[in-house]
């Protein structure tokens, strides 16, 4: 078993966005499909393997019947037949944490579909504003009149004092009330997968304002405000504590067996710093508190080019070479998180967000991830410990692929992996190392369950390569081939020998 993550991979080098590159080979603009249920049901096949009892997948974009359909916003459920058809594809419609959606939840429940709650407005916490997005001065920093703040994120008009909890107390009571009413109505909530992308954060702008704030100077422990690294580490721990107390606990009061997670909540440690896709590369040590599940992010983000592409690679900016960078970056966070979770919190589930395309850098010269490679990355995500998935498939704009394509790919690979369902549910991750973008060698992931294992192997090079896998204690290593198109192997121990059989290609 290997949980070792090479430090050369963890310490991702950063290059400037302005690095000169050879002429780009960009992809044609993808066709944008209408985001309609009929299109989903037409293009996404029904699962061929049993998913009963497993957490369903949700999409960030609500399901609609047509362009004029506003029923989701009003909390009006889909028809029973549509709910059943989505369920047959491993999907369910998320609902919002509002009593307006109780009828929707009951309609899903009646058809045996999963009830997953998500607050899909990312900036929905008391980030200096109240629930109506109006500034609350009592929560904000107390700054000198001549203070000039750094640029804030566009969605956050102000930063709150991180140690002022009044706003969180108010939000906590709203959360507690909603989930009590869900329970009183007979709703069985399986998951609450949140999208709280709000303060407290440990960024440079946040630190500078806290450092200048007269109230923060009195409230923070001695020395924390003196150094950005100390501040970031403190806030990372504080964030998990605040969310646990004010968001997770009120949910678990009503639904103690619920899967609860939030955007990018992962475990990091000094020994294995968990990776980010940002320029600094890794996270401060952190846990996930009372959350019952982690939420690694597995996005094909175009921003990887500006943050991590290296001039010395001397590569053309084309699909095959960006696929290499996407592969490395997409598998880094879940792999490093899982390496920590196995040691520190093996009871926590892992429910990653996945996406083939996230256009954080809209430059049309940056190629998007190929669908073939996206499917390969999804296979490895499942075989590295994912217990479920959330599909990030925003619609609109000529530079994003069809929202339905994201579902087609995610459901297809989910169905493929369901052939190994017992491994997904009870298997142990065998390999969590991640190759660098320049690596032409073997790359594999696998799950071991007693005397059997399922392994997926491929190479980012042009020619097949071989590698040896130590599948079971007390048995010799076995050799497998890693082709560019990928291959799946089933390994079985017979005494001191291991049988290797390649699974039929999908």
C-alpha cells in the first residue's frame, strides 16, 4: 500500500500568466445544449448496475423542463415520472434549505429518490452582510479612517471581524429551525452538501484588514496577527470550529446520520500538506471538525495554465499537453486529502465536486480538458476513495461545454465503477501518489478488499509502459501494463500467488 505523496509533486512550481508560449492550438467552441430534463433523459443512459442505497449525484444547475420553467425556484417538485427517471440514472434534484422545499423533498422521498440539501448561493454566510445581503456595521472591521484596503473578492463587499460570532448565531438559528421543520414533516434527509464560500478565510487581504482592525487587535491571541502564516493557520482551524458549531451541529441535531460537507472541506497536515489549485500550492494544517464528509474539488480549471504551466516545458499549448496538467492538478487534492484522512479520520466520507471544465480563466487560447481524459480522471477519483460525487455543470456562455455532457460523462463512469460496488464501499485505497505533468511513466489507482483488488492503470506518454504492483501482503509484486488509453485489472490472491486478469474494455 502506498500513501506516500512525492514532495516534488506537492511543491508545485508556479509560473507567470505572461509567460510566452508557442502559438496555441485552441479547440473549437463547444456547442451549448439547452439545460432541459428531456435532453438529460435522452442523452444520459439509465444505470446498468445497482445503485440502490447509495448516495445519489446532484448537479449544481437545477433540472428544468424548458426555458420558461421556474418551478424549482418556487419549490414546486418535478413530476413523479421525471424523479424516477433521474433516479434510474443515479441522479436527484438538490433542494434548498428552506421550508418552501418540504413538498419537493416529500415528492423525491415518495419515489425513493435521495433527498440532498444544498444552499447553492456560494456567498450565503454572514460575510459582513445580513441574510438580505445588507451590510451590518456591528460585524465589520473597525478600521482607521485613512485605511486603504486591498482588493476584495467581487462577491464580498466587506470583510467581517472573524472572531465576531453574532452573524453566525443568527444563521445557526435559521438552519436549526429549517431542519427541525423538515424532520417534523417526515422528510428523511440523506445529505446536506453546502456551498459556504465565505469568511473566515486566511487570505492576504483578510489578514491585512484584521491586522489594522482595532477590535481584532484586542480579540486575537497574542502573535497571531503578526505573521500571515500564523494568521492563515489559525483561521484554517477557526473556520472548521465555527462551521461545526453554527452550521453542522444544528443539522446533526435533527439528522445525526446525515452526510454533511461543505465546499473544499478537506484534511491537511504538516506531514502531508493537502494540495490546492492556487499559486501557493498547499493548505495549512486543518481538520474538518464535525463534518461527516470531506469535499475535495476535482475541476478541470483553465486557471491551472496561468498558475502552474512552466516555460521550461517548451510545450505547445494544445489539448494533449494541457490534459497532462489537468490530470496532475485534478487528482492532487483528493489524493493528498485521502492520504491524511486514512491516518487521521478514516470514518469521514469523501464527496468531491467534479467538473470537466471550470472557466476561471476565460482566455479562449487555453484548451479545455478532453472528454477522454476527464473520464480517466473520474475513474481514478472513485478508486482513490470517493464515496459519491457532485457534478459542477454551470450553463451559459459559448466557452463552456454542454452542461448535459458533464452529466453524461459522470454517470457513465459511475456506472462503470458500480461494477465494482463492493470495492467502492469497503475497499482500501492502494496508491495515492500523483505523477507530475511531465511524467511519461505508469500511473495507477486501486482499491483492495481482502483477497481481491481492482486496479486502473494508464500512462500520459505515447507508448504503453509496465509497472509492478504490490497488491497483497506476503505475495510477490505483479506486473501490469499501463496503456495510453487505460486498462482495468482484477487481482485475486490464491495463497502466495496473485492472479491478474484484465477487465473487458468499456
